[in-house]
C-alpha cells in the first residue's frame, strides 16, 4: 500500500507542479487586478487626504453654489469650504436653516421634511462612511454622543437569518465601526456639523429653489449665474464659480442644462451621448413599511435585543424580495421595518401585520429569533404610540454624465442627482460621500497648480472620477435587483442577466457562515472596504465550488 501511494505521488507530481504554477499565475493576475481596482475605485487612498491642512491663500475666486441641502449637499458644501471664498447652499425647505433643522435630538423637530421620502424609514450606513466622516469632522464621536447616536462595531451581517461571523481577528481586534441612527438623526447631525457651529464660516444656507442657470456671455462653456426662486416667490440671480446639483431624485440639473442649451452638439462625438439620452432606469418596485415607537428606558431594557440592529433578507424571491429589520435608533426609539418588492402596493401597518410577515419569511437555517416576537409583545403591552409610514421607492436611475456631451466646465452633480441605488443595501450615503471625496481630489488637483478659477476640463475630470468611484454601486444594484421577478429591467435586457453571478453570491454567503476568509471578503464588500474582485479570490472560488459540490 505504501509503495502504491509512493508510486501515485511520483505519477501525479508533474501534474501537481503544473497545477501549482497555474494557480500561482492566476493568483498573481488576481492580485495585480485587485491592486489596480483598489486604487482606482475604492476611494480609500483619497479619503486619507481629507481634513489635512491646506496652504493659506489657495482658495478659488467666487462662490460655489450647492443646489440642495440634504446629505449630498451638506457634504459637498463641507468640501467646497476648503477651496472657495464663499459657499452658498440653496435649500427649498426654509425651516432647515433654523434651530429646528439642527436640533440636538432629531425626534424633537417640530417641522416635517417634505422632500425626503425615507426621512422616517429604515436607514443604514456602511462602515466606510463613518471612517470617512471622521476625517471631515474630527469631533464626530463627541457630536454623536451629544445626539444619542450609537457608534458600534459593524458586526451585524447574516445570510437569511443565520449570522455571518464578523472578521474581528483579521482586523486584529479592531473591527471598523459604523453609525446607527435614523435618516432624520443622521441628516440633522450632519447639518449641525456643517452649519450650526460656525466651524465653517464661509458656508451659508438660503431658502429657495434653483430654477435655472445662465452661461457667461464671453464663454458659453461656463455657467455664470444661477437663478433662484426665493421663499417669497421673488426671483434672484446669484453669481456662481461652481454649480453642484444635489437635488436628489428630482435631478433638476438635467432640466437647467437642457433649458440653457447644454448637453447637445451639432456634430456627432464618438463615445458621447446627448443629455436627453443619458438617463437609464429600471424598477424593482420596492415598498417600505415602517413602524416607529418611542419607549421608556424600562421598556427598552426588557427587550432582549442582542445588537442595536437585526435585519433578515429572505432566502429566495418567490414572493418578491422581502426584508425585515428591527433596530434601536437614536433616542429610546424602536424602528420596525418590513420591505417587499411587489407589483402590487403592500403595507404592513400594525404589529399583527409584522408578526405575520416575519412568520412567513423563508430563512436559511436558523429560525427567526424568539426575542423578536417577545420584543413585539413587550412593545404592544407598553401601549407605546406607533407611527406608520409607507414609501414606494422610486425606480433606480442613472444619469450618465460621464458620457454626456457639451457639459458646462463648472457644473457637477453628486449623490442621487447622478445615480440612485436600491436603499436596502445601506450604500446611499456612502455613494454621496464618495462623490464629495471625488470633488475634494479634483479641486485639490486644481489648486495645486495655483489656479484661481476652475479649468475648462474640471467637469469632465470630475465625472470621470465620479464614475470610477460610484459606478460599482449601480452595477451591484443592477445585478441583485434582476434577481427579483417583479423588476422591470432596462430596455433590451431581461432578468436572466447576471443569474450565474447571483447563484455564486448565494453559495458564497452560505460558505461565509463557517469560513473566516470568505466572511472577511464578504464583510469588506458589504461595508465598503473591498473591491469587486475580492469574492473572486482564486482560493475562495475553489472553496465555494467544492462546498457546493459536496452539498453543503
């Protein structure tokens, strides 16, 4: 027997040697590709440059006009404050400039946000966002504590209810953290950081709506003024050295540019699109139902919630993709959420509706934790007031500015003004933040040359880098939402596109439950620290296929 094994080893040795060399070459190619993608797409090298002191006197002349004062607008204003003499945020909702818009506790606000559909719905943040915000706002932790916003290790991943271990050991015991708060809490915190403390005195916010732009008389390639309809309906024009569209899903910049003759050309330009053809969109028909209740500290203590937040995405899409989440958000408030993609309007308006919804979820192995049902019973017994909200999420859309012809050289857009993603993945604010990071790096390149005005290539350079940093969000949403049967795809596509990759991702998540290497790759991708090829590490692919072959 021993001699036979020895003979087999000798016979296989050349093949094993060739296989080893082949694997080594594949690994080297993967590693080189990952280095390239990390540098080009992750935004992490650029984030490291945020918040560093800038030389005095290196500011650009004039005013940066930020059109919209939500998350993307506030981040853009914070970045522009380092580079421009003056920054003006134009925000339609006048109360957001008041003390009420910057309250310590967002749940005490007397006004209601009318232009942000998910202001009182489920809100999630990736760990990368928290790491980046610390660069822009050194006292972020202190301000979060001031507003009762939790900061905790980002260890909440699971596959259809079965936990995926967080890679604490591979991060040497220092797992990156994330913020846990409502959309209202996050936006109010950010507004106070940017506007409420005079830390950035060259930023002001005015009430009004941008309704148009006009070009310079001697340089049609550059916007000179922004037309604003004020709260009293008077029209005012504001000089602008830079115009930033942060109007969200309204995407008002497309209208302003079209009205002023931008985005068109008489001659065909290879690889470029007219502005009217730049938008693509598909619809995953997602509905949000949210129950929010304020409870006493005693009631909160009775609920045996092991983490600040627990979410379960159903294994399978036979009923449309369904998601349940329960979280302790800022203040003594509990948010209970049910999301579902469906051709019909679906609402879960009571605790009984939520219970039935949870019982019907298809989980992987572990049943829905009993503490969730017990917690719902405790909330019901406490007779806490429940506030219901329903949101029909807008279709996912992309304005391909990076391919658009004849844009003004001093116009950019970021956040949902460029592209929206499926909100269940918690990537929206990271996407807006990376847009601000790109703005910072593009402006840094301008001022290093000692320029006092933006160059003719500024807009093109910005949108090129914005594409590099954010297109991956669109591709992921595009891939995963095509796995939902009720999704209306892009024209010319069908829902079979990406089915093999979706199959692989499911098998990968199952393996991540027990494999630390796979869990780390999956965690990095989920929290914004990875690249698109991390989960395709050659050894991970082999293990995933082997695990599938043996039926695990």
